[in-house]
C-alpha cells in the first residue's frame, strides 16, 4: 500500500515537473491591473498550484497556494499589496526584499521591480496538498535565492 502511494506521488511529480519545464513565462504586466494593483482574473491564475518567480531568467522564489480556497491570483495580489500604517506585508518575498534585505525602500520600487525585471510560471494542482508537495520539491530542486 505504501509503495503504491509512493509510485503515485512520483508519477504526479514527474507530470508536474514536465508541465513546469514546458510552461510559458508570464509577465506581471500582462496579469496585473496597475490602476488597482490587483491581479486580473484568468483561468491561469484562478487555480490552486505553484508559481515560480524569475529575475532576468534566474529563479528567485517558489511559492504556492498554502491554504484551502486560495488561488495563484490571491498570491499575486499579495505580492503587490501596499500595507496601511501599522499593517504588515502579506507576501513573504515582498516583506523580505523591503524589510530584511533592504533591497528596496518602498512598495512603489518593488512593484516596478516585479513589473520590469521579473517573470513567472504557473503549475496548477488539484488541491492545496498537492501544491504544498510540489512547492517543497521545486524549492529543493531549484534552490531559489529568496526561499532560504
């Protein structure tokens, strides 16, 4: 029984890694309404799964829909979220780049960075459990700079 489960998991990972390799690069400019700083609804983003962010071709971050009911679009919204005074950033990457690494001074700078220098790929999954597994494996395999 356990071996059957391992075999199913390996088949799932093989399929998703193949999807990842074949996935098209996406531009944040095409998927974000810069008037509202919100992701535009689309079948690609309105699903559970994993997203991989690149800076000029290098993988910098792997993230996923870690809670039930969340979509890739929700996570993209979190990237561009501007907190009001006393509130925190909603996305780990944005918070890390501004607060911990001091790479950017403010939300406007980081928004421009995402729009101008970053692309991303999306791999959909059936559920959050599969998204978490795929996210962990991709982090292990790709070793993204800001997932450390």
